[in-house]
C-alpha cells in the first residue's frame, strides 16, 4: 500500500511539473505578444507625433506668410492688432 501511494504522489508531482511547464510557456508567449503589441503602439504614437509636427509646421508657415503679407500691406493695422493681442494676453495672464 505504501508503494502505491508513493507512485500516486510521483505521478501527481510529474503532472504538477508538466502543468507548471505549460503555464510557464504560456506566460512567456503572452509576455512576448505583449511586448510586440507595446512596440506597435509606441511606433504608432511616434508616427502620429511626426504627422502632428508636420501639420504644425505647415500651419506655422502659412501663418508666417500671412503675417508677412499683412505687415507689408497694412503695417499700422497689423501693429494695432498685435498691441491688442498683447493687451488681452497680458490681462489673461494676470487673472
């Protein structure tokens, strides 16, 4: 009877070892897939950041062109608008 109990315990230990190995392999696979997913997300965020930077550059170029034209065509009006904006920004800054 002692021998059959020992065999049962050994078999159970072997099953636990196989289960632990399977779980370890599944965890490693999950960690690898998670790492790959994180890399894709980071790459997408980086791509979106580059696109946003390009769009901001286009807007800045358009604004510069419009400002240059305004200064050339209507210098006093442009100066008055700049002074007004400065006043508004200063008032908002203090509040």
